[in-house]
C-alpha cells in the first residue's frame, strides 16, 4: 500500500551531474521533508553513477537510483521504471536539469486534488546564469526578489513567475485536453491515476511528445489538468536541444489519438515493471 502522505519525486537524469547536483541541493533544502527522491537514470556512465552515490550518501531523505542500459532516448521507459521503484501515493515528475524552489514540495502538496493532475511551470535560465549555477558560483533557490529582478533585467531569466505565489482557484483547471504548455519536467499525478492509464507509452522513442500523449490519456480517463503557475515553478538550466528526429512521428501519433478515447498505451508501466535489465540502489 503506497504511503498516503509521502510524495515521490521521480527525476529523469542522463550523464549531466553538474546539472543534477544543484537540483538535489534544492530538494535537500525543502521546507516540507515528507518526500522521497527516485532518480530514473536513462543509462548514464559510471562517472555519473558515482556522482549520484556521493550525493545520496549525504541526502536528508530516502533516495533511490534506478538505472537501465543506454539504448538511446527512452524517457517514457525510464519514468515508468522510476515510478515502479517509488512508494508514495502522489508522484511528482521532475527533470534532472530543473532546480526547484524551496517550497516546491509543499506547493505541489497543496495543489494536489482527487481527479486532477498538476501541470507545473518553469522559468528558463540563460547559458550565462546556468554556467554560474553548475560551477557553484551562485544558486537559484531561496533567492531574493532583487536577485530575480536583476536576472530578468539582464535577460538571464525568461520570466518572474517564480517570485509569485497564487492560491488554488478554479481557473487553474482545464477539463479538456490542451497540447500547449504541457510540462512533464514538472508534473504531479496520483499513483492510482498513473496506473489507470498504465503510465507513459514506451513506444514513444526519441525526443518529443510522450508527455502530451500521457496527458491526453489522463484526460480520456476522466482526469482534469490543473495548472501550477505561480506556485510550482522550477528553474530550467540551459542546454543544447536534444535531437528531434523522432518528433514528427511522435506528434503524429498524438494527433491520431486525439480523435479517439484511448486510455491505455501500446506498451506501458505494467509491462515495464517486469524488466530484468534494471539496477536499483537506495540510500536513507
């Protein structure tokens, strides 16, 4: 039985320790510590795995590292594996280059609601500010209004919504599927709803739109999208764009499914849980 109050933060990661470590530092500084972290590793090298082990040994809450062999960009599969290794009744999906604010867990907890999933928000950071973060020169969580006004003025932050905190209200909800603004790099969903739609569709391989498909099937199963703007912002560290060679194929699959009532994926969470090529380590 999943722990009712425990939030499981499932973080996708791949060979970018310099980005993941600031994310973990921000999670260690959360003002709500009733959570666990599961690192869903898409086949990283031994160097990255060693960096994770070093950080995990000092982490204040339970941390689990789930690794499978590198066979290319398989975000759907690794998210499913990460969720399978988690214990909470509520899951927050996060990317390993998205630094949360210190109230991130508390805000997701406050917005969770039966029959809804939370589509989080992000602030894009420039290459210049990103370099300062990954080098340890500065941090971006727990900073002042003056700090963010300066970053915005210099063009190093895309918006100032990370400064604002709006309460829960009806306008956050959208009953119909809307493709725009879907953010699997910051999304909250009840485990039972994740299982209802059988998680992410692992037939989506390569970059793009596995998150839109997941959200579409949640809507088809009767869940409503709830936007987490001005509450759950994360600071997205800059990086070169991944190869988008599979984007058009994946997008075409989503468009085809938009005309249906499809809830289940081609190959999903329940099938992935039987995988034998997975290595799991835990601390705490």
